[in-house]
């Protein structure tokens, strides 16, 4: 945390560069005001006093522009510092700073040309959107993969030895308990500035999110915390403070078969399973213990995108779910 607000942090360096540029742009308006005051003033006789007044073209626009810049700089620096302290992805932070700077440049041009509304309003809205995004999400942090240590523990085996056995058990439980409810956790880290999702790999080609089937009447959040502790908790039973964030997806299984959908088909009145996907906020640093029969892999979002053949439709749909 101590190095986040130093120039060794490339995100802080970009923030400082964009901040310096916007301050320089703000002070450049003073020179523009002086230019218009002394070189573009036009004589305008006043019939009531017989004196000559001067109509300084565009001076009011420059003054309003300068005042608007000063008002927005406070928000940019305050929210920007908080945003940098969360150690966000370098690509995301760079994009936010660039959008803000370009919006401020566009706003200045639209005021000085001038351009009719709603151009200035849209540029202001764009800038406020960047500030608002940073302010809303400054407490949701994606930490580097190197912050985490991974160990092993006793294996955890699947309840079913085959796909047929899994659906046979599902049918029996459905007749006894009704629709199955299950939860999966989406754990995100970043590597080389790119977001990665932590997946459990079983064998050579089967990948799953950490999670499982809820007990009858069990709360979704408490159930997910139980699964995360069972699958990734330390073998010395040191508790992990799992922070469960937003629901980012709902998937439905209409029948006793593999197909699942991110919506409930209109003709299905008795679905067989409802699965919730939750975003999990990882601690800044942690030790995870992975069952020996699994591997914990970090898959980049660009590899998951539109790759249902390799990861299944739920995992392949995470890039769209996380981009909202």
C-alpha cells in the first residue's frame, strides 16, 4: 500500500501526468482570457453616457470554462487518489484517465468555438461518468496473482462418478426436496494488467468455478462461504473472511440434462436447478489450499470469451457478465 502513491507505481504516474495536463489546460485559459481582453475588444458607444464601452468577444465563455475546470479538478483529484489506492488494473485506470482528459478537452473546445448544446452537456456527462465509475467501484479491488500463495490439502472427490449418475441423483433429490439450488463464486485476480478468473481444473479438460449444491433451506451467501472454505480454505483451519459481492448471473436447468440457460424458458414451469453466480472480493493477500486432485488455474478473460467448447457456457459467459 505504501508504494501505491509513488512514481514507482505506473498507475499513479499516469494519474499525475493527466492531472498535470488538466491543470496546465486550466491555466492556459488565463492566457486566452488576456488575449481576448486586449486584442479582440470592439468599441461600442453608450448613448446614455456618451462614453465608449468595449464588447470583449467570448470573454464570458472563457471565464465560465475556467470556473468549470476548477470545479471539476477537485473531484478528479479526490476520486482519482482513492481509485489509485485500490491498485486497479493498469489498463482500466489508463482508460478512465484518458476518457476524462479527452472529455475535458472536448468540453473546452465546445465552449470556445462555440458548439451548440447538447454537445457540452454530453461531454460533461461523459466526464462525470468516469468520476462516478471510479467512485462507485473504488472499493472493489482486483489484486495481482502474485499476492497469493497456493498449497495443497487432502483430495475432495465428486459425489458422482459419471454424468448418468449425477442426473440420477438429481432426479431422486428433486422428487424429495424439489428444485436444486447451487452457487458458484467468481474470484478475480490480475496478471500483467489483465483480469484472470480462478478456476478449478479436474483432469485435463474439465474446469469449474468453486461452489456447489446448497442444502435445503440454506442461504446462498452462507452456502457459498462454506464451499469456498471447503475447497480453498487453509488446511490448518485458519478462517478466511470471504466477502461476497454482487450477483452477476443466474442460470437455469430446465430438465435432467446438461443444458443450462441464463434465463428461464417461458414454457418451463418446474425447472430442475437454479444456479447463482456471485462476485467474490478476495483479500489483498491470502494462502489458499487446493485439494490434491484439483489444480487451481488463472484463466484470462480473453481466453474465456466465446469459448464454451473449452470451458462450458457458464464460464465462457463471464466476460460479458463482468463487463456490465
